[in-house]
C-alpha cells in the first residue's frame, strides 16, 4: 500500500474518477465532501467498482474542527483538493458564496494542513485562469486574467498557493489547470450528473441524444475558427484522473530524492493539446450514438472565447503524463453513462 491521500470533493465528477485511479495505483484514500453537489450514491458506486468500501467523511472544508478531526485520525502524505463550486453563471449571481466556499474554504484547508505538517497538495485549477488567451496553444506562462467570480476564485487560490511557497519552501503545491473535462468511466457506473439543465456542452449533447432535451443551441457560428463554432480542448475524465496520479508520483519522487524545495508552486496544464469545434463534437457524438442531435445556431454566449487549447508539453516532460483517449472515446463513454443513467444518480 502506498501513501494515504485526503481527497476533498471526492464524491464529485472528477473526484470519483480520480478515486478509482488512485486506488488502482495503490494509494489509500479518504474522501471528504459535503455532498453539496454530489450524492452518496456516487461513493457507493466507486466502492462497488473498486471492490471495497471507501472511507467517506461527510463534511465541509470550511469547518475547521471537522477537518482537525480528520487530520488527527489519519496520517496523510498529501491532499488532492477538488472541493469547490464550479458554475460560472451562479458565481456571477452569488459571488460571496463562491469566494467563501472556494477561497475561504481553501484557506481553512491550508491552515489545518499546516497545523498537522501535511504540506503536499494537488489543487484543481482551470484553464479559465487564462481568460481570453493571446496565443495558442496556451502554455503555463501565459498571462492570467479572469472575468467572473468562479474564475477569480481559482486565480485567487493560485496566488495564495504561490505566496505560501514563498513564505515557506517546504510546501509542495501543484495547480492542475484542467481544460474541458468530458466523458465517464468505461463501466457506465459513474459520470457527470449536472443539476437541472446542463450549462456545459457535452452533458447538453448527451441529454439531447437521450431525448431529455429537444435541441442544442450552438452559441455562435461566426468565430474565427475552422467552422465558425467555438473550439475547446476536450479531455477524457479518465485521462484527467491519471494526471492526478502522475502529479502525486512526481511529488513523491521529488521528496524521496531530497528535492522537496524545488517543487514550490507548480502550475501544469492538463489537456490533450488538440482543439475540437462544437460542430465537430456534435458530429462525433451523433456518429457514436447513432442518434440525431438536432441543433440551431444561437447568439454567442456572454463571456465565451473563440478558441482554447493547451500546450500539454509541461505535463509530458515533468509528469510523464499525456492524454491517451480520443474524442470518439469521450463520446462513447458519455453516451454509455447517459443511457445507463438517464436521471443521473437519482439519489441526491
Ligand atoms: P463537482 O461539483 O462534481 O465536484 C466538486 C465536489 O466538491 C462536489 O462533490 C461537492 O459536493 C464538493 N464540495 C463543494 N464545496 C465543498 C465544501 N465547501 N466542502 C466539502 N465539499 C465541497 O465538480 P468537478 O467537475 O468534479 O470539479 C472538481 C474541481 O475541479 C472543482 O474545484 C472545479 O472547480 C474544478 N474544475 C472543474 C472543471 C470541469 O469542467 N468539471 C474544469 C476546471 C476545473
Ligand atoms: C465553461 C466555463 C469555464 C469552466 C468550464 C468547465 C463559461 C464561460 N466558461 O467553459 O469557466 O471552467 O465550463 O466547467 O461558462 N456551447 C454551446 N451550447 C451549449 C453549451 C456550450 O454551443 O449548450 C459551446 C460554448 O459556447 C463553447 C463550447 O460549447 O464554445 C464549450 O462550452 P462549455 O462546455 O460550457 O465549456 P467552456 O465554455 O469552455
């Protein structure tokens, strides 16, 4: 058995897939989640998939006492920190909720980690911190800027992590900047379970394919892209999960070879390096599912950018990680999850 890892937000979409990858890589895991955007059923399914119960603690990262209880009863090598709210529109309507949950919550987590001498962290950042990129592909040194409270909360946490490593170089903090996570576990047992009507493209397409929604609105067909629709770097959630295992392996490697001080604050993109347009994704999904995906062109969505895709070189060079799964795999697995679970996990 390898080191023990605390997974905050481990009941969520990316967290559940990462728990499986961590278990397969031999890590012992403890999941801490307040279930504000997830369900116990997700944890049950992860337990079934790995063939043993997961240690799950229901709690909030802003609750210092509850966190102290967790840290005092376990010896963690580090934390993978997924816990956070992620809906851009909601963040505009409720900025205080987002800053409180995502920024204050992370500060509380870091304070408790410091108390218990746990100084290794992998943080869920986002390509959203690059705002409207000046050049493509986007590398980690690109300018950071955000236009909505969700993005600002990710950026604020990145600055906090950076300052922390300046104050004390025994912290090793990796910020993984995810591009557009899609897809589901190949078993069809776990996947993305949006509340209400999805905001993001892939769950919207899946719900049109399964007949829950009538048609897709494609936001803008006059962007300077291959076919006028937006271009994104879609990455399979299973590849993303492996990226977290690679990040932990990297941290362990640095620490075991006496190079802890060299990690500091390390931002790394997790993307495929390839852009796919909205129309290309719709066509791929329709082909894989055998279902028509009716769509109409609509106005551009406020805050959207034309194109966004990663330079994935740093992850390859430092972490020895690269995405393996294709757009077809992403569509196949999203479709399987949607078909097998037309109402998501049911139990909220
Ligand atoms: P998710 O909502 O499915 O998972 C987040 C989990 O955190 C949920 O289970 C939720 O209940 C939990 N949580 C939220 N606030 C909490 C709190 N205060 N205390 C304890 N638990 C709390 O989202 P996801 O898609 O799995 O995203 C995971 C992380 O990755 C988030 O931080 C998100 O901002 C970031 N991210 C996601 C995407 C994406 O497209 N999904 C892209 C970039 C970054
Ligand atoms: C969005 C968020 C981003 C967040 C990411 C992952 C915005 C502006 N950005 O990114 O901060 O990190 O989700 O949660 O909300 N599209 C349609 N029709 C739809 C839905 C989407 O045409 O019904 C298009 C969009 O215009 C875009 C592309 O599909 O061109 C991808 O959209 P989406 O899946 O929402 O991801 P992002 O906008 O890249």
